[in-house]
C-alpha cells in the first residue's frame, strides 16, 4: 500500500487540521509549501469566501492542499460544487456520515479523508471507501466525539478495525507526540492547535497569546448536550460549566451559547464572551512561531 | 542518573498500578517475578490485611515489590508503620501531598513514588524529594485528577518541569502504547487495567469478563463533584450519569454512591449495583491471560 506521503504527494506525514476561523489560504498554503498538507477550513466560510480562499491558495502554492468540510454544514451542496469545479485534489469530511459524499468526490478524482472519534464510524469509513481515516481523540480543540476517548486509547482500537491509511489527531503538537502517534500505529498525524497559534493562522493575535498562556487543565469539554466542544477557560466557558453542573436544559444551553461566539472569540479576539476553541495541548505551546519554524522543530 | 530499572532493581520498566480489590499478593508477586514491579494496593485493605499480604508477597517472590498508599486513607499511620516494620523497599503514594510522608519513608531507606495528574503536583513532588513521579492521565481507571488531561498531553508537560524518573500511567496496555509512552519522554510506565483483568488479579471473574467486552466509549468519568472516577458503564453508572446531567447536589450524590460499591462491583462481581472501576483502555483487552502472558506480549 502507498504511504500517506505517496498518496497525498507530500513530503512529511503532517496534515494541518481544517479549523474554523484559523485556517484560511495563508495557513493552508504555508503548510503545503513546508511539505505537509494544508487544509482550508470550510466550517467558518460562506461558499463565496471558500471559493476565494481556494483561488488564493492555488496562487500561493503549487503543492497539493485540501478542504475540510463539516458535513452538517448548511450550504454543503454549494460547497462541494465549488470544490469539484475548482479541482481541489483532497477533501477531509467530518461531523457526518462518510457515505454521504465519498462516491461523488471519488468520481471527480478527489482523495477523501474522514474524521472519526470511535470504531463504529471507522468501520463506516471502511465501507464507504474513504481513503484516509483520521482518529481524533478527546484532546482535540473544538467539536469532539461523545465518547471522550483519548488519542492514546482510540488510535490502536481504530487501527485494529481498518487497514486504511490512518492519521492520529488530538493532543499532538511536538516531535515527541508525533513519534508517539507513529508508535501507536498511525501513518501520519493531523495537528490543529499548534498551527492555530502560528503566525499564518487567521485567528486573532489576542486569542493566540491567551492560548499560549494556558496551563494543563485550562481547556474543558463543554456544551455536552449540544455537541461536546473543547474550550479554553474564560468567563463564557465558566458560565457554561456552572450551568452544566446545575443541569441546564438543552434549550437554555442553546440560548446561553447564542450565535457567532466562535467567530467572536477566535477571529475577533473577544476573550471574555467568545468561545475559545483550542486543544488540550495548548499548554505545551509557549512561543510565537511560523509554520516554517514548526516544521523545522519537527523534522530538523 | 540511574535508569528506572537500576533504581528499582527490576528487569523491565513496568510498574503494576496498586488498585483497589485487584492487587493483592498474588498479582504483585507475579508481576515482580515476571521482571516488573508489583504493587500491593493498600487502598482496599485494613492494616491487618495489608500486613498479611506483605508477608505472603515476600514468601512468593524474592524480587522487589512495593505498596501503593492513597494518602487520604484513614488508617494511614498504621499502614505506614507496618510498611516500615516489614521493610517494604518501595512505596507509591497518591491522592495527597507528597511532602506528608516522603522524608519519613526516606529515613527508613524506602524509595518513594508519587502519582500526579498535573504539573503543580509534579513540582511539589520535586520539592518533596520524591524519587519517581507517576504522571497519570484521564484514561486511568478509578480515581482521577480534576483536570481531565490525557496521558499524551500530561506526560510532556510534566517532563518539562522535572528531571525525576517519570512513569506514564493511564491508557497504556500494549507494546504500542508502551513505546508511545517512552517516545513521550517516560522512563517507564505504570499499567493498571491490563493487570486488573489478568488471571492473578483478585477481581471477580464476572468483573473481568465484563470489562473484556467493553468498547471504546463505555467507560466514563463520573462522580465529578466527589472525586472524578472512571467507571465502566452499568446500571449504577447510568443512574449516576443521569443524576449528574440533571445537576445532582453533592449530598445527594454521596447518598446515591453509598458505601462499599467498589468492593461490590470489582471483588464481588455485582455488575448491576457495583462501581466498576476500570481504565479507558479496557476496550483493547479481549482475552484471558496471565501476568506471564502480558510480559511475553510486551517484550517477546
């Protein structure tokens, strides 16, 4: 079987997770230029915005890049039409059924990855003919599976049920954790948090600085009745944690969350009222750095 | 600096976690005889029972073994007096301040390990002169830290603040996860769950069989207002989860838990009403095996 690098035509087995409000053309093209696979995060883009970012990404790199598409996205048909029209070579889907789009994308020669948090969905990926499975543990920032299985426990269990190319995601941010993931049986890794805090990320500088000062234990899985989401501790997350400890209803939780809080926190830098989606490994990242710095640190 | 093996006079860098209702003299001596370090779990023993287990362990192995002592144990003075009188060479403490007993144990030539779930306590271990730090992630069975940091994220952060000998614990049950832990910077690992389900464990056969059939996602961190505890899913855990989702008060939670449920579940095999403390990696363990089988699998 081809290696991940052969399959994706990349130099290093590193995929940059497609993250809301962080991963536009600047980040994705920087990662692809550095020898990894950059992914545009469609989850926070209107279709027109995505089209623009795809075009800019093509102008900024002649290496392969892809798009991450959360399948519960309302404009999913429009998004996929743009991806196909623009001949994006790689799509990573998440938050939905891998059978929904894999065949269509394959018809257009697109390589398909899908993100899972349990073995049930890993088997569904296998059946759907997905090319690459991403096993994402509970350390990951933002939206998470309900099982709260860590990468250390999840990866070997997914490896046991599929022969597909397999990426470890969640909690990986360093050479040591990359090597640990490979020891667990991964063909490569997807890294989010470290790239989210890099210079090329479109996240607000105040968000990046805040996350670089977190200690372990200062991100939490919250909003569990809606969709478990890992957030950095801030006044908004504290209100959610308090309400959840007191058994808040689903409706009241929706009202408490409101709309647009991820944009407010990550993109606009509102550290009080925004939702600060970031992974548990933020506590290991302390310094400002570029994408090139990250690859030098991982592979020097 | 001496390696873990040199420091503990053992062949392999594997410590068997001292677990309530699982780790009596039979399990601890089997692990020590196989070349690891066996630990008696004082947390579920009256002082007289511990004394008996220490004496039987000495009769069953001439290799080093130790005792795990949760420091919130009510009979702590009596327990420590027995350990010192019986000249047990190694003590792992947990659930308390590492400064409380380290100096006393050192005066008697006893090597001291301490279990932590965050860097704050790792630093306290350093200051207290503890010999070995165990960084235990949220995958671990039974009592857990409040931070819910996974082993993958915790180990490198603890490694960054101390030069002490460092064990990774939580989620480690296989050659691959052992190698992953070593890649993360550990000097060795502490394994609980796999030994808890081995033939030599004093857990009830029904408990072992039940845990070998769990899938990922079927253990959960519960009882968070009391002391976060990882339990296998069963009717009792479902009642707790439901009550916690509805904001149960601390007093009502204490009443719901009642007394003696860990013994009931683990030692007596009551799969409906017992507390089934087991780690997240149970989902990777499917077959009956002895301690010798485990070491052969890890080091063949």
